[in-house]
C-alpha cells in the first residue's frame, strides 16, 4: 500500500511519520510532504504534488485544515483517501510525537498496522 503523510512544512510531523513507519512496516511504501509552498521552499523540504496525491492509496494529514487545503485545490477528488490524525504543530522529531503518531494511525487504520 502507498501511504502519504502531509503536514504544513514537511519538517517534523509528516517526515517523522514517514521515517518511523518506513522502518517498521517495510511491506508498505511511505512518502511525506508539506502543503505550504512558502514554508517548504524556506525549509528546503518536499512540497506535495498532484502526482503524490494520485500515487497514494491512503493520505494521512495532521490537521483538519490540511484536508481543507487539499480540497480547495483538488475538489473532492482525493477526499476518500484522506484521514485526519488530529496532531497539532507543537512537536519536533522526538519520542512523544512518534508515540502519538502510532496511536492515531492505529485508530485510523486498524487493519493496516496491527
């Protein structure tokens, strides 16, 4: 399964998710990106593309406004793939964030990560 993690700048949350789940679930393909062109350019991180959204079987966004941003640009085309994890932008790459990502992913996709 192709899984895409999205946050604002692809600096902490989505990148942490990609790194962790890629290492622990090698049977799936993982990518991550940000939704803010300005911040991705500033940080030198990956900006989401239409090709990435198409590639993904599942898209996990950190906050509801990320889903709204995708819908603003693509309409309802990818909404059926999106799950909102509800993880605020208050974390850096650390154990607390990984623990929260694991819990939220297990709730969102029980059959995928059990």
